[in-house]
C-alpha cells in the first residue's frame, strides 16, 4: 500500500534533518522527491540519498530539482533489480523474454518460456501458474499487458518505458 505524499514528505524531511548538512536541501526538493516516488518509501529514500550524492559531486553540495530527477531514474533501476531478485527464476525468465522480444503475444510467451525452461534444464511451471506469474509481473509494473487485436483472449506483453 503506497504512502500518502504528505507522509513521504514528512519522512524525507526528518531524514534530511538527521542525515544531511543544514542548508543543502529545501522544501521544494523534498516535495519533488515525494511526488515522483509515487508513495514508495524505499524509492523516496534512495532518491534523497542519490540526490545528495549528485549534489556533492557537482561541487557545491546544494541539492537541486535536477539532482532529484536524475536520482529518481537511478532509484527506479535499483527498484526493478530488487523486485526481480525477490522473484522466482521462472518470473525472471518470463520477464527477460518480454524484455528481449519488446512485444510478445501470450501464446508466444508461453512457447518461449517452455523452450527456455528446457534449455535451462528446469521443470516448467503449469499453465495456471504461468498465468499467475505473468499477472504478478504486471502487478509489480515490470510488464504491461493489453488485449491483442486478434480473436480470442490473447494479450500483448511489453516492458514499460519507465522500467
């Protein structure tokens, strides 16, 4: 469950007061980080940390909105890596197939998964489990799914541009 933006702002303000040099950050930066983190506390903290790093690296140590935006991009990559590490090897195989193919129909994804499983010498998951795993990847925002413009209950999977 995502946090409210105000809660994220308060948490970031407290962390900034405790961990950053006074005068190196302001309310606008905290608000921007809370806004772009979309309720994800882990991402917001990582973004604040990376923002301070970029500000320090730029020389004057003052955290600007540009630092927060750049740091947010880094935090998104870290979040994706973290989420993938927490998933099963089967989840990761499915994600990598979608990522590699850019767009893949549900039946093609299933066939590619079976082929990959055989190559890796692992027991493939059952079709019902496959559906649950694909849905989990969608819930986490790692892949997109939309109804394919062909007959039947076929979906087209792709990797979101923001992931």
